[in-house]
C-alpha cells in the first residue's frame, strides 16, 4: 500500500475542518440535522502505556473534542490494553455489549482484532481505525503518513552521517513491533532511503515496542558488529531509542552515534537538546486526535458530507480495499526546530524541557 499524503505540512496545525467551512453544504456540526443527538458515547481503545503519548495526549484531546462537539453531552469510554491483544479484545467486546455508539480503535494486534471489528459491525457499531490500520470491516482510518515517517527518519540519519559515510558504513535498524502494521510501513519508508547508501549490519523487529527489548537487541548487535563499528542507529520510536542508548553506554560507548526516534516524547526532546539522540519525528497529536473525534461524531450523527470531507484519502488493509481515510503529514524534529514544533504547538513549555540537568544544553540551543 502506498498512501496519498494530504496537505497538512505545517507542524503547528491543529485545525477543525468544520470550523474552516470545508464541509460543503451541511455547514458546521451544530447546523446539521443529526440522526443521533448529542448524547454520543465514543468507545476509545488505545494499545499501550509504554509510549506516553496515549494517556498524555490522545485520550484527553479526544475527550475534550467530543465534549465540545456535543455541547458537553457526549462522552468517551476509554480503555488501554497495556500491549495485551487478548485484553483489548475483551475491552472491545465489553463496549459492544454496552452498545457504545462508535469505536475508535488503535489496535495492539491489527490482525487478531479483526473478529471483534466484525462483531461490532454486526451489532451496528461503526469502527474507525485510529493511528494503526486494523483489519476487518472498519468504516474509516486516520493516522499519520507512516511511510513518510520512515522516509524522514532514514533521510535524517543519512544527513547526520554526512559525506564521510559510504556503502560500507554499518548501521543497526531497530524496527517496531511485528504485530503493528505501522511498524512495517515505517521500515519500508526508511529502507527506501537507506538501501544502497549504508550497510544494514543488523535489523530487529522489536516485540511490543518495549525499550527493554530494544536494549537487549542492541546489546546483541554490539556483540556481533563491535561497538566501534556502528556509525548510526535507526530507531523507529523514542522509547526504543532510550533502550538503544542504554545498551551503547553499557558497552562503554562515550561518543554516541546518530540515533533516530519518533513521537517527540519529553525525554527524547531532552536527549536531542543534550546531543544523545539526533532526531525524533514530531506528529501533531492535536490534529490527529481532534480530527478522529470529529470523524466519530459526524459518523454517529449521520453528517455524511462532513464525514466525507474528513476522509478524502483511500488506503487498503489485507482484508479491505479503499478504506476512507485521512493521512496527516509529519516533520523531523531536531535541535534546530524545537521552538517551531513542540513548543509552538503547546505540547511542552521551555520549562518542561529545560530542567536543571539540561539548562546548559538548552542555553546553547537557544531555548530560554
């Protein structure tokens, strides 16, 4: 699957299509004649807690947006699976039994959850795949442009290595969980940039995205390749980057090679400021989460023009073709653009990043 990237290039965007008048004839959500009132219940199933974004950003943003779209009458029924696919299946079954109006599903295992997606469909409950493309008869999908994420990571790593690198330069690839379809797309995008330009001396698919698993994998890579022979590390996200760094330090590496990441977690931003991590991929969570809430409410309330305006792309899963979708673009976060991304978007304040430990590095980076 190759995606069509929509034009959301600016990282500071957190827009509402309804507010921008991009919905055609039906106008804003308050103007339409809904088939369901404002007493909407949105089931929200998020996959894990190792990545701090889900509890810190996605859930509260979706909760607040649903409330604002429904004059504080709608609610969000939230459950986090803690990286347990069976637990998520039980959580989804509970929501089906309790007859929520719609489900936003960020799957732990996109294939394993397909049966529950069909059960929801049979019960008349629409399912929108959120952030990860679940299998089964989903009604829509919203995520970031995942192959572009990998391309940005791969291109950034090559830029960090500079002109001294050649095809013999050895890197390690620390890819995401094999049960997450996004991880496959990240890898595809990265390989499109890296193949033929460096030597991928070791590559791992990291179970459950867990930092401790990435640390163990990196220790294995160091043993196989030699700590002084690794010029860079492709890490698919920030949590695993932390594990990679721990393994390198444990092996006695004092001058860390360039290491990529994703999600712009606070710890990662601080590592970027201090020079331990080269970059992360910043994804505007407000844009994704608020738009997902708009999609869910529009779908339940029968506002088809609004829903169609929010899902102008098409993607395919192994079970379904041409799923109505929105794909949001991303930006490489480095030391040079922290002010223009996570600070400008209100994700973090300078004081969050520049704690006592990082004060000197922040000053050198112009963060005051």
